[in-house]
C-alpha cells in the first residue's frame, strides 16, 4: 500500500532545512516509495549527459529530489511555512487547511 502524504503535486512549498532553506517552489513530483519530492528550482544539480539524436548533450542542470520532511506547505495568507489539517466544508467534502491561518489550501 502506498504511503499517504499531506503534500501533493502542484502544492506550493517552502524548504525548511539545507542549502536552499527559505526558497519556495511548486512540487513537480512526489516519490512515495522514497519519501521524497521534486520541487521546481530547488536542489539544482549538474548532470553530464552524452549527446543523443534528441539532445546535444553537455552539462545539464536539473532538480534533484529532496526529503519530504525538509519541506512545508506555504500559508496562502502569510506566505510562511505551515502545517496542514483537514476540515469538512458545508457540503461535507474533506478539505485541506493551513493550521497557521485556517485558510483552505486547495484552491
């Protein structure tokens, strides 16, 4: 059974530790088996790639994964790191909310 995380693809997150501490980005992928996420513009690494018919090769910069414990949701109101809670709305649908401000995370 796959693990469940409160962070999903497309969420805006802030890095809490490491060399990119304080930077914000959007989650591109969630790697459930490894407890890691791929965040746009965070943890950039250089890869030396051989030329192929599709690409010329050379040194390519791309995002590397970061452990999910090192990122936190961005509060929609204040822009700071926040924890995530769940709440039922008036229609009875489960909704993710930011603990810091009480605002809904799902737009």
